[in-house]
C-alpha cells in the first residue's frame, strides 16, 4: 500500500523523488553529502511524511499494548520514546513501531504502507479492552529533526525524542510552513546514510520473513526480556537462554572504487572462495556516506569468521561486528 499522497515538499528546489519503499518523499534535494553533513551537525530536517501514523486511545491503551508488544509499556511515562515489535507465533518480526505516549494517546509511526495490516491485527485483539485504534496517516506527517537540533517544535505537536533526534507528528496541513521555517531540507538518502552508520536496522531492509530480534540487535532496545507473555516470546526466550540466532547483522566497508552500490539482497561470499563460492549472507542496505564512503549493513550466517574479508556481488567488503556471533 502506498502513502496517501506525494509530499508537497517534492516541489522544493532540487527535489529528486525517492523510489521503492520510500516513494512519496524526496531522496535528496540536489546535494546528498551536504544534506548528510547538515544532519550530522544538527541542522535541517527530514521529511518522513510517507511513513504510517497509528494512534491508540482509551483508558486501557498501555496495559493492552503491553500484552501485544515486545516492549514493556504498561507504565510508560508520558513523553518517553520507545521502540517495540510485533512478532509472529514463531518469533519472526512482523511489525516495528516507533512510539510515544502523550498522556492521553499512544502515537506510533511505522514503515510506509504497513499501517493497514498493523491496524487489522490490533483490531482483532481488542476484545473487551477500552481502546480505539486509528490510522492518522492522512492527517499527520512525520518530520525528523536530527540530534543536536535547536529547532523548537510547534506548540501542541507530539514529539518523540531519542538519541538520534526528534520525530514530530506534525499536522500534514502544516508541513510546507514548517519547511519554510526550519530548512534546509534533507532527503531520505541522507537520513538512511546516518541510519546505516549507526547500525540501526529497518523493517523490510534488515529483516525478512524469518528474521528474529536477536539477529539484528533489537534485544533491549525493542524487546524487553523481563516482561510478561506476548506472541512469539517462546522463541525469544529460547534463543536468549539456550542458543544463538542463525544469522547476525554486520556493518560493511565497501570498496570505494566501485561505481554502483550493491543492491538489497546482493549475495555475500567469503572473498577467499571467489565469486562462485557458497553464499553466506546478503546485503540489506547500502549507502554512500559523506565521511566513510560506501558502507552497508548485511545479514550473514552466525559462524562466518568476524575478520574474514567478504565480497558483495563483485564488490570487496570488510566487516565490523554489530551482533556478536
């Protein structure tokens, strides 16, 4: 499912539309590295208005969500940001929520186009709880202010503050006025470059239909190990207490002499085995960083040696550990 409409900020000078999952907002505004540097310096903002916005209201909202999510939210203080997952019965990641409670409503933003399935699942689990679930994507746009930004959020706007910056749930009608007052705008490619640098996994990029939270380093940040039961908890507990995940997330430094970046799903092999060797993983996100050059995140088999040189398609890659084997 696509976003409700293209962002009005695609009319800004130099805007180049993003493609794929990020369709509907700008990939960049003419200078990718300048936009990255601005964000790294705490300046500007990112238009993430293509992301889904879901709200939960009602007296039971936190206690009810606590039963469904991997995160401990039953006593979540107003204004405190957190992350949470919804897992399948087998412990595979199905949804990822970036959420905050404002004292009356839980606000969450999710991957573009996933809010319909998420809401359908939440509605099926309401039973007798006093909660109301709503898709607010058509009314609210997510805007990201980078860490260090001194910009003030407009009065009354719900803010989700993390170590990486602030996410604003801005009325969609106010998006152009906000851009005029808080520029320069940075595109999602700049945002993604800093995400990859920070080793932060993204649903649908670092995850597939069989990803479990341990593989991508979400234990702790999005999965609370001491909370009560939720769907998929058995898998989480079993891996935590008795075993290791079959795959692990790694960070890659790619050969900078290559003209093109390896795409999502590009096979990874041990460099020593050559291009015809056995596949030991795949690239999940590859970006060009203003300081580090071409970098990527990837999933590899757990037993791949942590210091082994790799090759992504035909591109040489040196790995750094994100999730311990």
